[in-house]
């Protein structure tokens, strides 16, 4: 009888102890499956109750973490939606600006094309040059950019031939327009038969300077004039060196002291001077802009004045 009672009590105690342990296992599996509301019922056994409380606290903390995460996700989704709207608006604005830029580029290309054609139209033609009987003249200009600032002209009047050559700083529409201004000013003064070099270049400078201040302050140009008559050439104005080829030998004439940059200051009269040289049959004068001497090869080496002189001496 005593043994039966002891056995029954043992079974009851065993079930009393193992029941909360099984419950802990069930709650653990439930939490693992995502059911965070399932809690452990405390059994009155201190050690097991401690473990159960830990499970309940863990589940509570996980529930709170998931709640905070849901709030953060909702806020993030709201921000993403707002940012997406902003990006769409920005993309639309970029597309609009790109369209405007393309239109502006087409307009500028059209304007530059007009300026380029105007430049080509005012250059001396082969027919113009062939009518100068005392001299054999060849001229060539090829624009490397859309519009360049190089200038040259040949004008014959009353048995006198004036050759002008110059170079405007920079490239683009403004440089091309200034080149046309210089050509117009030079031809106007020759038409009114102004021959005094100081008055001539001084007047050209005034025109260039005043227009440069309106149009593009800082723009200027070099300008040299060569007047030929009866075998004599008078050189005035500042530009690149004048190269005189005599019997295969090149004589270099520096023009740095014969003038001043056009359009830089309002009065250059004090800087203007001139020299005269004789030009005999068979001798040549070569004029150029820095588009020749500063041309680069694929290794970025400049062509240079020495190489130009070598070519002239060889040919």
C-alpha cells in the first residue's frame, strides 16, 4: 500500500515538473514560428519560473522590436515615395534643361556658321590677287575651331598694295566679329586715303577698343600692315615676325616695337613706328599667325618658328 502511494506521488510530481518544461518547449517552438503573443504560464517552481519569465521577456522584447521595425518601415516607405516623386520632378526638369540646351546649341551652331561664312566671304579671292601685277600673292586660311580670329587682307589702290594680317585673342563668335571689325576699319581708312601710320593704326585701335569694351572687355588683336610700292615695303604694327626670303636665306623682322595690341588701351599712338625694306625680284615675304607655329602633333609638340623657317629655306 505504501509503495502504491509512493509511486502515485512520484508520477504526480514527475508530471508537475515536466508539464511546465513541455510548455517551455511549446512556447519556444511557437516563438520560432512567429507567434510572439504566446506566453509561458508560471508553474510555481522557482527555477522553471525564472526560465519562463525570461521567455516571456524575450517575446515582449521581440514584439517591441518588430513594432518599431514596422514603424520604421512605414516611415521609410513614406520617404521613398516622397523621394521618388522628387526624383521624377528632378528628372523632368533635367529633361527640360537638356531640351533647352540642345535648342541653344543648335542656335549657336547656326550663328557660328553664319559668322564663319561671313569670314570666308570677306577674304581676298584668287581673282583679286591675280589683278596685282607687280606681286605674286598666295593666301590661305583654314579655321580650326568653329570661328577663328585670324585676319588677313590684300588691298590695291593707286599703285600701292596694302597687306594686313592679324590675330584676335581666343576663338568663337566674338573673335570672328572682331576680325570683321578690323577688316572693315582698315578698308575704310584706305578708302579715304589715310596713309599716316600713326593716324591709321590709332584710328583702327579706337574702333576696336570701343567695340571691345561693349562686346567683350579683354579681347584684343595683333595687327601689322605692309604697304608695298615700287619695290619698297613699309611695315608697321605689332604681329608675328615678318619673314623675308632672299636667295634661300630667311631674314627675320621682329615687329614687337612697331605697334601695340589693338583694343587693349584707348590710345596707342606713342607705340606706333615703321621700318622699310627693299623687295627685289625673286625675293619673298612670308606672313603667318600662331595657328602655324603653335600647331601641335599627336605628341603635343609645337610646330614652331624654327621648323617653318627650315621649310622656307628648303623650298
